[in-house]
C-alpha cells in the first residue's frame, strides 16, 4: 500500500541476529514480491578471498570447516565453497578467535562440533542456520561477550555445556519452529516475532505500531531501493511491554521509502 510517498516493507531477515542474517520480516503492502529470508544472495556469490579464509576437509562431496584463518569481525559461513556444500563446523575451528565479533552460519551446516567457537571472547551475536541439528559440547562456551544467539530452525540436539559461562546471552527463535522450551541449555529463550500494524501518516510523520514478545530487541531500517540493498538504521530498541510506535519524520524527503525490522 502506497501512502503518500512511503512504501512499507518488512524483510523478515533473522540477518539473527546483527544476528547478520538478522531476524527480519517483509510485509510489503500493495506488492506480491517475496523477499528471501536472511542474506542468502550474498552467500551464493562469495568471492574467492572469502572462501580462502577457511581451511577445510572434504568427505563424500561435502565440506567440514576445520580452521578459520581470516581477520575476524563479522564472519559469514557460506552454504558452499567451490560448489560443495558446507555441512559441518569442525572441532576447534574458531577456537580462541579473539577478533571474531559476529558469525552467521549458512543453511547447509548440520553440525557444530566440540569447542568450535570456544573462547571467542569478542563474539557478541550468532545466527544459526535452519538445518543445524546438533551442537556438540562446549561449542560456544566462554564467549563472555555473547548477547544473542538467533536460530532460524527447530531446536537442535545440544550436548554438554554448549553455552557454558555465556551468562549474558539470550536465545531467539522464529515462529513456526519447534522444540523450544523456556531454556536452551542454561540460556533463556524468547520468541522473536515482531509485527508491523496500523501504518499511516500522523502529525509527527509516517509511522506504524510494532508488536511482539515483550522485551525482544529490534532494529528498524529504511531503504529507498530494495534492489540496491542499502539500509539505514533509524531506531534500535526493545519492545517494552510488547509494543512500540515507530515514526519517521523524514519520510517526506524521499520519493519512495521501504522499511524493515531486523534483530540487532
């Protein structure tokens, strides 16, 4: 629905995260265009320099990452390397990687092995793809800065002390997934389900209500071109009491503007 010069969309990205493929939804009024969840297009065209940041083994046409050799920061583990699917994150693959700040695990991965991310003390957010079914012992333990673990799929099997000493972290999961209880390991879980409602123009600008689980974190972003995928953060907050009202007083400065909600 086009309202004056504002077009609203919510790109359902759990691009969980940043949960980097943070949790986000797209709700595009007046359009039937579907947006692919998360940042899968980026994963398809990863350059060779990114692929070279991983040491790996192959087995029956699949890849297990055995060591990360890159500079750290925000890391995306792709779905494939040179056309072969990445199905595992091996033991100690990111062990003691002090420069790692966030990681997004592709949807090809099914298992995360022992100590894979242990002692990544600068790691603040993790996004785990929809096909992970097993997380081994101490996989994310002693990641003392970890705040958000965003799952795209059902609750995986977890082994001993997966999140040991990660006392500040919360697990977020999506509607329609199963196997979640009040705790995952020792971490509190929360349903990440923001919804935009009642969009319209008011005296303080174009805006809409956002409702969802009480105290889930969200980021509202805007873009003038969905194809360009350039997004500007407008507001970061939590849904205190399960709702907020978002307003954009600058909306009249743009001939077209899209909005999305994602996880931090």
